[in-house]
């Protein structure tokens, strides 16, 4: 049983950013069991899109252009991370090329990706080699509650995302009764799902959130109901 979380927006669409350069390297490291793959220098926040991720951003732009005018987002809020902003930039570029107006994007740090602390930019094989006790603890407590040193658990992410949704749904925010689009990360999509599900325990499973996927909640003026999760039907096969 859960008690629904109030939110007065008309529709909430949440996009996970397109494929990032780190996504590519992580997948390769996991496939080969390579604990020494070279990862991007700098901060996680500065990781950009791969070539495929840019193309996915443009496909999302075509989805946006293809919406009936009355269904297009009226408010856009992005994570401040480069890969999320770049995804929206590609979407907006396609809209401009098609002469379809779209609102300027706002940014909110509460939509940032899950902070990994000492595990930042380390693929699973590297975590298992360099931090075996932490890898064992994550396996034992589960990913929802695992908080690496200096980082966040998914439960922590949900707290800040819930705070954002509370502000978004406030009648004074200007978003009430409007279609809002968020461009963020898989952890944020999971957190939105958990927060809007209301008071209750964590989800029994962490359903994957593909790159450039769309999740949607439709509102009745008071609450939002999940109608689509991790949808990639707007992407060509293999994109």
C-alpha cells in the first residue's frame, strides 16, 4: 500500500540523457571484465555524449517536433550535468530546424546524477578490484540503500528529487496545470517513480532505464499516474 504524492502538473515527461562516453566505457569494461579501462578525465558532471548519444538526442528532438502542439512541453528543466544539457541542446536544435518553438531550459541541481563518491567513474570490475569490501557491501544491502563513502544511495537521490517535485507541484511555481519535461539521469527517473508512487517501501526491482528513453506520468489536477516507463519506441532499431 502507498499514499499518493500530490503534484498538480498536467503531465510529467522524464528523459534519460543520450548515451555518454562513460556509458560506452563502462559497458566495455563490464563485458571484458577489465578493471583498468581508461575512463574520461575530470568530474562525472563533465562527461559528455558519445556520437551515438548525440544522434539519440536528435531522435528525441524529432519526437518533440512530432507531438501535437497542445501536447508539447511548456516547461523544461535539465540536470546541470553536461550530458543532460547536451541532450536537450540536440532536442532544441532539431525543434529550431523544424521551426517548432520550445521553451528555454531551466536547470536544477536536484536533478543531478547519483553521486558515487570514492567510486566516481569506476566501472564495476574496477570497484571489485580496488574496493572489494564496498562491492560486497553493495551486494549485501542492495543498490537502493548502498551509499558509497562520499556518495549517495538511491534513497538519498529520492529525497532531493521529492523536494524538487514538491516545489514543481506548488501552485505558485508556475508549472501547475502544465506539461513539464525533465532531462536527467537513470537515477533521477527511478527517484521520480519512487517519489510519485507515494509513501511506501522501495520498489521490489530496479527496472532499467535505457539511454534516451522516455517515462511519462499523466495528472488529474492533484496526482500523477505512471503511464509509460523507459519507452524507446521513438528510437530507430539499434539507435
